[in-house]
C-alpha cells in the first residue's frame, strides 16, 4: 500500500465517519468479501504477535507490519463506506494483493 492510498483511506474514513455512525445498521458487516479480508488481517496480526514471542520480528518491525495491516483495514472500511457496507470483487482483489505483500514481509521478518 502506498502512503498516498493509506492517507486517502484515512481521510475518507474521517470525512465519512459521522455519516457512517448514522447508517451503521445499513452496513453489511458480514458480507463474505469483507469477512474474508478481515479474517486474513486477523490471522496476520496473530502471526506478527506469535513471531514477537519467538523473537522475530523485532518490536520495530512488528510495529511497521501492524501499521501496514491497519492501513489495509482502513482502506477496506473506506471502500465499504462508499459501497454501502460491502466491497466489490475488484476492491477485494486489491486488498488481497496488499495483504499478500504484508504476509510475505511477515514471513521474511520471521525467517531472517
């Protein structure tokens, strides 16, 4: 994820936050594509924490990986805000590609 897309997602979430609270019941929290993206992010967070227990990655590396996952989660929520509570297949593919990149980074940090 680029810094620009992370900033775009964060700004969009902030800009639409008030409207989102009013329409929270319209969100499809359990939409299959959203659930899949969220589950992957949760598993990646667990992998980072498990690695910290084993001594790899370092605390700084883990912090950076957590930040990247948080940026992906914010982007997913921004996409869902725009999409009426769901994300499109294309958005899911983009988010999955970003998750794949972080997953490879987690593996690299735990290996070396």
